[in-house]
C-alpha cells in the first residue's frame, strides 16, 4: 500500500467576536497541528466527543472550510493552496458523505439530476451514455435504475444515504470523507450501509476518513483509529491494538463509556467525568488533565507531545508506562 493522503500540521482557528463592536476576544482552536496519513484502500477513523473538531478536520481536508495552517497532499499533490480551477479538478478525487443525506441532497432535484450533473460536469459521461452510467451507479450502490426518476423525499433514510454515496462515487474519488454516515440511521440499516461502504472500498480501492463517535461502528470499519480531544490527536493506532490496549487515558475512557456487546460484563471503571473544556480557553499543560484519573502536577504544566509508542502515536506523559488495565506502572517517572 502507498500513502495516498498526507496531512501535516493541519490547524483551524475560528475568530470569536463579542459585544456591540464585535471586538475580537480570541480564537476557538478547533483543529490544532493534526497530522496523519491514509493509504490507498484504507479506513482511518477519527473519533472523539461531539465538538472535538473531527468534522472540522474532514471539512478542511476538502476545503469546504479553509485551514488556518498546515498542508494536505493527495497522491503527492498539494490541496490547500490550489487555485479554483485546479481545485475543481482535484475535487473529483476527494468526496464527502454527510450524516444527513436529506440535508445534503437537493429536494427539488431527482436522483437522475443529482447523479447526471457531476458525471457531465467532470466529463465522465457524454449525453449519449449518461443514462447508462447513472443506472450503473445506482446498481453499484444497491438501488434500481428506475429510482433515478424519484425525489429524495420518496426514499427511506437508508436509500437516501445510498443516493448520497452514489453521488460521492460518481466522480471516481480516491478518497471519501465519511462524516457520521450512519449515525442518523436505524441500527439494522446501519449495517447495510457499512457493508456497502466496505464493498465499494474493496472494489475501487477508495481510502476513507471515517468520522464517527460510535465506537462499535468504528471497531467494525476502521483499519486505524485517531482519537481527537480538543482539536488534537491524542492517540493513533491500528484499530485492533487501540481497542485491546488503549494507551491514552482518554481513549480508555471512551472505550469504557461505549455500550458493551454483553451488558452482563462488569464495568468497574468510573465513567469519564466533566465536560470537554472550551476550545477558546483550553486548559494548561495536557488539555485532558482536568478529567484525567492519572493526572499529576507535571500534566498541569507541560503539554505531552504526540510520539511513537510501539505501533501507536500517543500524547500522554505516561504512555510507555500504562498497563493493559489502565494503571500506571510504579516505575513511571514523576
Ligand atoms: Fe492524563 Fe497526564 Fe497523560 Fe494528560 S499527560 S492524559 S493528564 S496522565
Ligand atoms: Mg460532527
């Protein structure tokens, strides 16, 4: 496998203005120095509580919002500073699927119009063969050719998400950002859509950035997982490793808080307390320290850097010393 998407130092700050004069009072640091790679045909999940910045990461990758700093390269080509014409060309390669397909599909356009438009716009179909290409797309996504004549409101939630996926697929993208693609769907339908995404990945070698707060779906879907807290990656690891032995206390608390497959399994760990702090005034040192059961004085003053720990990258002073049960070994440095 080869690196397809390379993200380095991605940062997004939103200015905050208050009062009658709209005075600048600070910046919400929504995304802070985020770096990761996605290989061809690979799924990198980005997880974290709502408001942690994971959707902003997805949107800045595609320039739906402009980044404050950092670089994004797709197959070696820079994305963030391309002029509009070149960007239109690159958009073909990078698509997005949203949580709410109803909100992202034009209610006044039939499925035919929704799918024919990108095909014709990007020169992927001619007026002669566009009907056949739309039919193929629908079938690839588990719909029927006659669905093309319908409007979004005539579909179920799962079918609508299939239309959203077909639209993303129309331009033959290398990368699809999936932003909570199944969160709005019934559990039974979720599995169908997840399976469809996996089939398409196998068939076309698409890389996914899979944004989700649902660890059960992530466990099923992801090759690697990046955990985001207050705009920063605090842990990134192969999915199996991360679930078996989370190295960052925040990752552990997310896993412990997730509903368990077997409700009889005892969970004797205390739940994660408190709310995520404001990204306008992030805590000193390690941003997780106000909620961390392992926090020490050092954590309150010194921010841990994200560094290699085995096959993972972890930003915790004690990452090397956290045992499989989440304790810090006695030999840990103070
Ligand atoms: Fe907890 Fe300290 Fe590690 Fe931060 S650096 S996660 S506060 S132990
Ligand atoms: Mg979101």
